C-alpha cells in the first residue's frame, strides 16, 4: 500500500512539475513577443517625435520663409536665383 501511495505522490509531483515547466516556457515566449512589439512601438514613437520636432521648427519660421519653403518642397516652385540640379536618366 505504501509503495502505491509513494508512486502516486511521485506521479503527481512529476505532473505538477511538467505543468509548471510548460507554463513557464509559454510565458517566456509570450514575454519575448511582447518585448519585440514594445521595441517596434518605441521605434514608431521615435519617428513621431522627430516629425513633431520638425513641425515645431517649421512653426518657428517667419511666415514668408515658411511659404517659400512650402512652395519649394511641396509645390516644386523655385526662385529665379535658385540652382536646380537634375539627374540624367539613362
């Protein structure tokens, strides 16, 4: 009788140990996934921070300089005194 009870106790401890081991491995995998996602999100936040800093710099420009910069970069309009370089396409 004692041998059967000792065998059952060992079996229960082994099953509990395996359950805990498998659960810890799954938690570690989930943690790694979350860390990877956090790193990706922090990179996105950094790009947004740089774009915000650029926008704040543009807000500090005088009105005429901002209009000229916008016309050059977005609309493609240049002053007569600007030098424009074009690439040759083969």
